[in-house]
C-alpha cells in the first residue's frame, strides 16, 4: 500500500471523442484487474479517512482498497456492498471529484486522488461476472408488508434492505420501466440501461413485486396503500420542471430537458417516440441552445451532439467556476465539441415566423454573494446579443409536485420548498406509518444520497415495526 508517490493515478480509459459521439454507449472502459490492484495500492490508509466521510454512504473505502490490493476481491466486494446497494451505479455516475475523491489525501497532496469510483465499479462488475451477486433470500419471511412509491434509487435501495429483513415489498411505479431517473433521466453514455435493469431484475428475483404503469394518486390511492400495508415509503423524486420566464418560452421549439432526455432514452430502448419522429425532440442538423449549467444541462448538450446537431451551445448565467455541474462532465462536453457561453442569460426567444430562429440574450456579471454563498448574477447594461437557435432546451432544475393534493392527503406536511417534511421523526412524514426518502425529501440531488436515504428509511421502518411488535 501507500504507493501513491511512485505510481501515478490512472483513471479508466475514455473512448476517443470522435468515436464516442457516434453512439450512446458508455464512454469509459472498465478498469482491468491488474490496474485495479495497482491503483488500490495507491491508497494511503489514512488514520482519519476523509474519503469515507466524503462518501454519503460512509463507504469503508480504505478497508476495501486494502483487500483489493491484496487480491482478495471477493472480500473487498462484500465490504463495499455492505454499505452500498448499487455500487456499480455509484462507481459510474457519482461526481467523485466533489465527494470521495475530492477529499482523498494523496489527491490533496498533489499526487492524484485514488480512483475510488472506478475501483468500486470494477469490483462490482467482477462480482456480477463471478456470480457473487445472487437474489436475496431472507432468513425468515415476515408477514409485514411495505408499499414503496417510486422505483428510483431511493425506492430500490429501500426495497433491497426490507427484503433482506424478510418484509414483503410492493413497488408502485408510474413509468413503464423501473429505475426512475437511472432509467429515463441519465443518458446511457453515462450509465448503460442494462446495468440498471440487471439490478431491478435482481430485486424481482429477490421477491420484490413491481407494479409498473401504476401511478399512486391516480391508478391507486395513498389511503388504500396505508390500509393494506404496515408502512408506505414515498420515493417519487421531483419532476416539476422549472420554466423559462422569457417571452417566447412557450414556443414549440422550446423543450424541457427531461422530456428531451426521456425521449432519447426511450429511443435507446427501441421505443417509438412520436415527438422525435416529427422532429420536435430531434436535434439532427439543428443549432441547439441548452440553458442551464447543471448536470442535466451537460446531459442535454452531449445528447444533442450524439443526435447529430450542427452546433451545440450551452448558455449559463454564472461563470465556469460557479457552475453546479461536475467538472468531469464539463470536460467531456467540451471535448465533444460543445461551446459554452458563460455569464449569459436569455431575454426572449424568437421562433414563430422568425428566420432564422434565435435567442436574444444579455451578458451577466457576478455581484455580491447570496444567502447560499454563491455570487448573484446581474445584467450588464447595453450587452444584448443574439444566438441562432433552432431548438432551445431548458435545463433549469426541478421542483416537487404538489404531493398533498396529488395524494389527497392534506395533512401530509411539506417544507417551504414543497419537499416532504420528515425532519422531526427521522424519515417518517406527518402521516403515521408513511415515510419518505430521496429527492422528494431532499430536493433534486444525487443518486448516492437517494440510496443513503432509502437505506436509512428502510432501517427505520424495520426498527419501528419490530419495536411495535415487541411492545404488543
Ligand atoms: C438528467 C439527470 C441527470 C442526472 N445525473 C446524475 C448523475 O450523473 N449522478 C448523480 O448522482 N445524480 C444524477 N442525477 C440526480 C439523480 O438522478 C437523482 O438525484 C436520483 O435519481 C433521485 O432518486 P429518487 O429515487 O429520489 O427519485 P427518481 O430517480 O426520480 O425516482 C422516482 C420514481 O418515482 C416515480 N414516481 C413519481 N411519482 C409517482 C407516483 N405518484 N406513483 C408512482 N410512481 C411515481 C417516478 O416515475 C420515478 O420512477 C441526475 C438527474 C437528472 C434529472
Ligand atoms: S458511493 Fe460514490 S461517493 Fe461513495 S465511494 Fe462510491 S463513488 Fe465515492
């Protein structure tokens, strides 16, 4: 171990930019076994492992690095899977530069961070290849049942924990495939879909019952789930797209980011997408402008490149340093030919009857910091300019739906942001035996946080159910 000074950081090979933009396959090649050993040995085995605190799942990284370096991959895998339900997914799509690797001591010391995410993925893929991952067989089947609303990472992580404890688990999902944003939001060049479906199949084989095309609040009511099940876990994410407020924002050429990405992911499954066939969601030969600077915006620009757009521009009101998206994704987008217009914001969209279609925009400058510590962008007088845009993709973030109305549950308390209130009682909402986890509690966040909350909420449901039984 501790070879970080002699052996350099070696990240998994990236496919060449000119090659990877021709398809929607993942862009990173898996880390080979020999590299896995070599790179694990770089771990500094810190007495106070900052990487572990940088990981929302509190993954025991130094210990599994030690085992992996010693060639004990099975033990390393067991340890990594003990705290993470979806390690092969986190290894691929966690923004490691902002989490575990961002605080890695060799990285901080200028030697390059240990490639934690790539090693986690490689160990997990080895586990799948070797058949170490088998369906969950609870020691004892219990009569207790839990209904989970939503099959994103929060719902899936909770389902696995509850099945391990022997609970009967039913997942209600309004989409036609399980996985939430793992399936329909995140593009396959970051996360191929068979990786997600392999996990949902595993849960299916583990006895989790998925009800697809079943929307709670429409096809089935929350009240019915509460009367049928011992507990309900709400894990429906956040799906209300924030809208552009400029004149012309309602034009047909303005597309919400998630509608665009869902369309692209559906095409990857071989589905027919009418709005794509009719051209509205098809970027081919068009000049595309994506508005926003987060990971969703990065996914949209890179999808547009792959669909054959003639030019892709990203317009963001702050500067590069203050963009919320991952650095790695920015670098990938740049390499793939995306142009960035920092410190710029749209003022009007001219689509109908204007040839060529365009956006009128203005330059911004950064003013005093806001309450969240980020600098407030302000318009620069006299800085108007125009950008050609045949299609505008709005990637401005997401808010929660009105869940008390949707679920006909006026007593379901929400925060001032519309997310579900759970704070006072761990993950239990204001409704007895109704819990909540993931983005619908935290607001739009990360997969790894959804997994963490799904696991913790499941642990609380298990604890409360058993405690009640013992007290009876
Ligand atoms: C485009 C995009 C890219 C992203 N990229 C990354 C990334 O690279 N890395 C990362 O860590 N995070 C990323 N994220 C964020 C991440 O995907 C989310 O934080 C995470 O998926 C939240 O998990 P969740 O389980 O809370 O909700 P979701 O994944 O949103 O799943 C919720 C599920 O509930 C279902 N549902 C909702 N309401 C109902 C209802 N009433 N009845 C039945 N079903 C319902 C939905 O259909 C959905 O399937 C990205 C997000 C987006 C939008
Ligand atoms: S789950 Fe994410 S943050 Fe945690 S060790 Fe893995 S890649 Fe890093």
